[in-house]
C-alpha cells in the first residue's frame, strides 16, 4: 500500500480516531517513528496567521492542509484514555492512560494496526520515497 493511498484514506476517514489519523499521517508523510509521535508535546505546535508548524526536530515544519487542521483539532480536544487522565493539565498531544503521561508506543502502534497501518513497513516505504526525492550528490566521489 503506497503512502499516497494511505495518506488520502487517513485524511478523509472521519470515523477513525483523530490521534490515529494524525499519527498515521506523520508516519507516512514525514517518516516519524511512532515512539517520537507518541511524545509530541503541545509546545512543539505553533500556529501563525498563515500556517501550523510542528517542531519534529530543531527546525519546525509547516504542516500541509488538512493535516494542520487535524493537529489543531486534536490539540483542542485531547484527553487521556484513563479515568484519571481526563485533564487538560498535561503537555501531550496524544495523552496516555496514566495521568500526565503520553500514550505508550506499544498502544499507539496497536491502534495503528487496527485499520491496517503497519508502522515499521510504512515508515520504511516513506524513507525510501523521501530518499528518492533527494537531489543527486555532487561530491567528488560521485563524479568518478
């Protein structure tokens, strides 16, 4: 299954949990590991007049539409999965069952598996697709 197909499906399937939609899209568009997605904090999200930025590394990335709206919606409606974690007083985009903790990588991966997104192969495919978009190297070793 190509990243483009799964991305389109994830963006438009409103029956799918918003956290899974955002996770799947970050995995498939940016090759982010599930472990990193599970630990995205609200302070990594910046909204400007014209775009939504997500700091996945040292430089924030502008999110494309409609992923930007999905991330903002998830941030606005986030709540923990457990009874004690239903509080807005945590820093996580996708909170876990324990109060103040992010969702576990294992749980998030299992949730991705339910609609058929296999994290490791999907991420590998995305990395290959991203690498193919890189310009050829112009180093002296490559011109020999």
